[in-house]
């Protein structure tokens, strides 16, 4: 029990020391380079509650879906070597067909158009 209390005290002291050092050594006045927008183009001093583009969100979700498709179809060359490659190919084809139908639906609904 004595060793446990020593370890708790040591970890608490180390946490307090590191937190105090962080506040003491940190730079409180960032320069213009730190305040300038980096690659994203957003103003870092502006409001964080600006309206978010639903179109951008939809394209991001579509990207994640097709990225997931690659992850699902990646083991396909090894799965063809199994004892029933026809079943594997049918399942892979059904995944691709489902994604193509979803893409056609999004395209016809205008979800991929940026101009409003």
C-alpha cells in the first residue's frame, strides 16, 4: 500500500510540475506567422460559428464511402484463391454494383454539383 501511495504522489507531483512549466514557458504573444491562415484559408481570428456548407459535407461523406469500398475490395485477389471463387466474385460484384447505384442516385439528385 505504501508503494501505491508513493507512485500516486509522484505522478501527481510530476503532472503539476509539467503543467506549471507549460504555463511558465509557453509563448503568450504569438507572432503574425502563428496567427496567419495556414493552407486552409480560414481566418483564425474570425468566428468559429460560421455556417458549414452541406455540399462540402456530402462530398466528404461520398469520399469516405468510396474509400471504404477500396478497403473492402482490397483482399479480393487473395479471396479468389479460396475454394469458392465464384461466391467471392458475386459478393464483390454486388458491393461494386451497390456503390455504382448509389453514385448514380447522388448524381441524378444533384448532390455532386458545387454551383447552387
